[in-house]
C-alpha cells in the first residue's frame, strides 16, 4: 500500500528562510480554482490573487474597478485549488486608502471569507498606519512599491519608476518603513535593477521583483502573460513560456470544424 506524502504548506516563515539560505522565491498570479490547482501542483511558492483580475478576468483597462467582494470571490476559488503555496490577496483600490479602520475591516473580511494566508497593499509611508493596524490583528502584510497600478492616474504612465534620485530615495525610505512596520515581504515593480538589488541587500525581508532585475529574492509574473494567453501585453521584463493564445484558438477551431462536418461525436463517443 502506497503512503501519500503530506504536502507541507509554504508560510511567511518559509519564504523568510528562503531569503536567508539564498533560495529564490517563485510567485505567480492565479484567479480561479482550475488554474490555481495547476500552479500549486507545479511547485510555485507564492500565489498572488492579484487585483490584475480586473484586467485579466474582467477586461477592464486598469485595476481600479475591481471590488473587495470580487477579490474575495477570486481568492476563495484559488484557496480551494491549493494545498502547498502561500496565498496572498491584493486589497483592491478603495478598500484601505481611506483610513486604517477601513483597511483593517477589509483585511479581516479577506482572511475570514477566503481562507487566504496574507494580504498585499500598495504604497509606502502613506499606508504605514494601516499596515500596523492590520498586523496588530494578526494578518500578515506584503508591501508593494515602485510602479503601483492602483495609482496609475496619479502617475499617468506605466513607465519605470524611481529612475530619478529623489524618487529612488523615497522608495528606499518607504521599503525600510514597511519592514519596520512588520511587512513580511515587499514586491518591487518596474524599478531599475541596481536600485532593487540595493533594497534586497539592505532589507532582511524578502524582496520579490517584477521588472526589477535578478538581484532580488524572487520573481512574480502574471500567469496569463507568461503562458501567452494575453498577447497584447509585452513589456521587456516578460518571458513568455507558452503560446496558449494560438494553441487554444487552434483547438477550438478544430472542435468547431469537427462539429460542422459531423465528425464529432463519432460512434465511440456516443452511448
């Protein structure tokens, strides 16, 4: 009789140990049960239920329209598909920027209603009070600096952030503040590689990069981008591992042709 090996859940402590040992952390997004099951089985360390679901799943131009209820729906689906990965959920725009009490309420809803393991928030000094309040309730927080898509209308562009000295200094300052407040990790998005490396070396918590070079502690990509499902988004930092857009439309096209020609179903596919 074969004994099934118990799968050990990745925790915030696990990824902290990975940084100490110099083991790179893999992180991908997922938004539903089926895909999260595949991502988890493939050995990804951290699954981010990103507010990028607003773009990927709902077709919005930005991440701003997605609601807390919708994020909870996606996160609940992802949790049911995972047994190993640490699952982190984005707090969406408007669910934490108002005040720390609102931020805590949002974080508690996510944790209670989804079964997720941590939340992620964009911003530095301006959200530190909220970070502390959420952490005081025992909810782990991942930070996010650099390009922060929830502030896209403030920036007006998706270009690389913190190229100028003043903005780079603020980013380093904010990263230290988030660590001191108690964040267990920080995502750095679209910042110069040298700056990201400096932050990863100065901080004791894991730094996960997206478009931040290889000198950080781990990498994150949007699942649909790296699988070639979303073909309209092709930034320099993206490596496409499959061409699923072509493969999926090809398979569907063959199905349509088989139905039209009455090749499907055949006798062996009928009762």
